[in-house]
């Protein structure tokens, strides 16, 4: 029995220490995924709390043969998309606070454009434009893009997380990248933004 299976068994028995362990191991991953999708520090914190509350309340629905990480990703993506739908009528957030927060604490999986320190200001500007452009594509397209290019998930894993077909994920990525290319026409899109990477 591996470490994840052992944790799942303990969670199934209702051990609070196992739940605390799950939160500690995954809170940053869940927070950053929510932040990448909703683009707001406070909302990402709220979503993170909501995700772990849902995990605690609905663990009995978790299929033992599934991956715990995929299940957590799915709950986070769904909670983030629901949050965006509820906020769709609300005026756009102030981006400055988020951008500063996000760029200071960017997870290791985020997009990197410049290894050259002299280009760090340019890199920051490009990152800001990408974050702004990401707010203009649909929640599903953004979720697929973030999972693929910020969190490095394979297409089939994204399909599992989003509970859609592989073809639908490719369609989300294709449409999202096309829209981002239009938004970011002043730059060449990074060469790593591919769709057909299985």
C-alpha cells in the first residue's frame, strides 16, 4: 500500500489527523490552482476553504480506484468555475493587487519566459498581460489552459479533472489559445503553448 492509499484508508475511517494531513499536503496546490483560475487572492482563499469543506463532507463519494490529487483538482476547478459564474455580474476586480501578489508567489509550474535577469522587467510585463488576457476567456478555457500550462497536467488528466472528453479539452485549449493569441498579438506566443501534448 502506497502513501496515498494509506491516507485514503485513514480518511475513510474518519480520522481527523488524516484530514489535517490532506489539507497540509495540498493547501498550496489548491490555493494556487484557484488563484490561477479566478485571479483574486481573497477569492482563492475562500475557494480553498470551500474545497476542503467539500472534501470533508463528501469523502464517502470518493472512488477508491481514483487518484486523490485528480479528485481534489476537480473539486477546485468546479468551485472556481462556480465562483466565476456567480461573480459574472460583478464589476471587474482591481488587477494590481492580484498581479503583485501572484507574481511574487508564482508557483514553480507557472509560465517562464526569460532566464536572463536583464529581461526580468519584460518578463513581468508579459506575465501581467497574460494574466489580464486570461480573464477574458471562458472559465472552462481558462481552467484547461491553467491545468495544462501552469500545472503541467497531461490532456487525459485534464479531461478526468474537468469530467469531459479528451476532445473537449483540446477544443477548450485550442479556442483559449486562439483568443489569447489575439489578446497578446504584440508578442509572439510562447512556443510551449501546444494543444496536442498527450
